C-alpha cells in the first residue's frame, strides 16, 4: 500500500527521500509528498497529486529543498480522494508536529470530534491528519517528550499504523511507531534511514532494525533508540539484509516484471538449494521435527491472491503425496467465520511480504486457538516470519512488480518440498520415489529457462489479443489451480476481464458466456485429465470460441483442435504448475505491453496489502 521513507544525517535529505520513494512506487499510490527540516527552521512540506515525477519536478529533483532531516510518503487513498490536500505529510495547526502514516485509523471520526471541541481545525479528509493533531494535543497538554505524546495518542487510536513523525523542538530527529503496518530502520556512516519496505533503503544500507508491533523508536543521526508502548527503552538486534541493491534495479530490462520472470530459474534454484542437502530435503532450519510432522492431522493453507493459488496447487500435491487432509482458505474470510481448527493441525500462512494484513490476522487467530503455525515468506524479519512458530524462507530476492512471478514460483517450491518430506516421514512414498521427486525438482530451473528462451511465439500471440473483451482459462485438478493464476495475471495487468473455471463446471452455467471469437485457454498438463479437458475445449469451440491449448510435449493432437498451442517440457504431473505458469505470466505481460499499459504498477493495485 502506501510508502514511507525517512532520513536524518549529514547529506541533503530531499534527494534521498525522492530516491527512496521511487523504490516504493511498486506498492501503488496516487499522490506523494515530502517534509524537510533545515536546522531549527519549520519543516518545508511539498506535495503533489499523481506520479512521483510531478513531485520531483516541483522540487527540482529535491535540489530546491534544503535540509538534512525529512520524511516522505506515497499515498494510496483510503480516507479522502486522491488530491494534493489529502496527500501526506500532514501537519498540526501550528506546524509543531508533521507526520506521514500508513494504515487505517478506525476511530478517526470519534477522535476528530474530540479535537474539534479542543479547538483544532481540519483541512483534509484523511484519518492521518487526526493522528497528527492528536499527538500534537498530548504533546502540549502534558509538556512531555515526543515518546510520551506518541504513547498517549496511540493508546487511543484503534486500527493499524506505521507513523514517521517530526517535532519542532527536536529538529534533527524522527520518531516512528508501528502497529500492523510494516516499518524498517537502517543505519550507516552516522546517518539513519526509515522505510516501509527494504528496497527504499537498500541503496544506502543493509544494516537494519525491525521495529516490532506496538513499538516506538527515536531516530537520530546514526543512532536509533527503541521503546515499548509504556515508553520504556528496549533493546533491538541489528540485522543484515542479504539482498543487494542491484537486485532491486531493472538492470536493462524494460520492466521489473519481465526481469523477474527471467530471474525465476535462479530464484527456484536458490530456494531448492536452501533445503536440499546431499540429495535429501532438510527442514531443520524451518524448525519442523519428524515427530511433529508425524503428528499433523490436518493442514490449513491460508493466503491471499497468488499465494492462495499456490495453496490450491499445493492442496492437490500434499494430499496425493503425503495423504494428509488439506484445506485452502482465503485469509480475508478465514477468521470471520469463527474457524474450527484441529488442535493437531498445522496452519500454513503464505505471503511474499510477510505483512499481508488478512494473512497476519489469520496467523494470530490460529495461534490464539493453540494450533501450530508455519509461515512461508520471502522477507526476513517480516511480521509473519517473526510471529509464526516456524518459518520457511523463500529466496526470491526483492520482487518489485505488483504482479508476482518469482515469489509465486518459489512458494510453489516450498510447498513441493514440504509435501515430499511429509510423504517420506509419514511412510507414504518409497525411498526410490523420494529420490525421484527430488531429482525432478532439481530439473525445474533448467526447464523454466527453456520456456523463457522460447517466448517469441507467445509475444506474437499476445499482440493479437489486445482487443479481447473476455478470456476464460479452464483446467481440471492441478490444471485448474494453474488456470486461477493465469487468469489473475491477465486481468491484473492487462485490464481484460478473465476468469478461471474448473473445466467440468462449464456446462453448469458459464458456457453461456462464450461468444464468437472469445478466447478460451485450456491447460492440459495432467495425463489422466487431458481428454476430459480437451472435450470441454471442443464444446467451447463449437460455440465460436478461439482456443489456445497449453500442454506438455508429446500431446500433439492438441493442434487438431486448438487454434494456437503452447508446449512445456515434461515433468512429474505434481510439479506441472511450476512450468505451465511461465507461458501464462509471459502472455499477461506481453498483452499488457501491447496495450501500452503500466505493467509494473497496474491501476488501483498495491504490491503489499497491509490494510483490510
């Protein structure tokens, strides 16, 4: 969602803030702003609606704004329409307190009414302005420190927040507070950095602190002090981010998405190598013992978006190999139906960022019920990683494009390795099968590379689909899971309406939507289901559909029925998702490019959904 940056040090702050915000554009935003202080002078606030380049032009790329301490923000509208007035930073009536905020303050109207009675006036429609003026109110009422004022305010705020705050009386300091919205703090060479995500500060430092939930910090030049919600000092361990700065750059590619598609062989290989040692899967770093694995009675996979689609594919693989019942749950629905969880179950939370609000809430609900939890996340030190009982880190590196590709692929690998290891420990597969599955997994990176290298036909086909109004993806079993992700990739970046259906459900209503020329993409990677899905495709063709078939090499009879065919290398059918998803990622990408759209930052979307 929104992005936060902050800096205090010896260099000019504005160029650093703008650079940090540019690294957070992928999170989605509609306006941006910065506030910079030059010594004891009041903060200079500059805001702009629209893309970050508008703000950069207003500030001459930051050169016209002087000062060595500042905060910046990219806003994704929640309360109040996108406008310069509603953009952050926000200030108290007299400019005493200036702040930026990610999250949602649920009781903002109640607090606003109180502040109006105390004489405060409001210029925006945002909940953030309420938080700023509430902090200002308590700072003046009790004449205490910034930590005291923030503490008093946060006790009265309901909702989620990541706040970066500047006070007039503390000209070279920034104060931060966090609850359920991500925040990372970095130090290097006597200077300090604040970011709502790692890429914002990766260029300047890899030495970081992860501020915990309901904690505060005072950020000075090269020095950060942490406090709990009672205002007591607490200790934090400095961590090193393993990602390098170049990993968050385009490196010559036109878009981050195509760069990240090309990075999938390495990301998959790195994730595999993190758990496969001497030809065996080793989950010791994940923290699950053989005894715990044997005791699992039920697996609940909880996730949102593409991570949910990983769960759908994983359900087929885990149940078939390990013979453990698996339920896949949408995180946004999970806790609202008061779920009944087996005490001997395992809740698996999948999230690239490790900060997804609904997934984090599902994790906390599971822990509240006393059920063991496992997080599959890509960001070390993220909230889900810290709060889950066990954590499986995927090694995708920073993923910048909103539409996930390499993070999705590494999550699949995590699910496969869990399924295979669970199956072995629970006696459901032989040693020979175990070795065969591992060998097959290790061949996946090279097979993905072969698909990527043969992308020109897909690019040509995509160019013919720019005027499509509706696209349907169909498949059965694991192919249905693949269809779900292919459809999401298409709709989120091309803005073409697309849907995924279990092929056998077409005749239960959906086939009525097929018109002359409607594109139907059939996914056929499961040998036992191939003929059934092909029959469903032919039914669509007889009603005027234009057919694309996605299958494995060897099924050349697809060409007798499909108008366009795409082939992937053969693999064990359990792992077909890892290969079949690549052409669908490329198809969505090239359709979006052909339509001239903003591939990396599709409209209305954010990379990390950190509010409900």
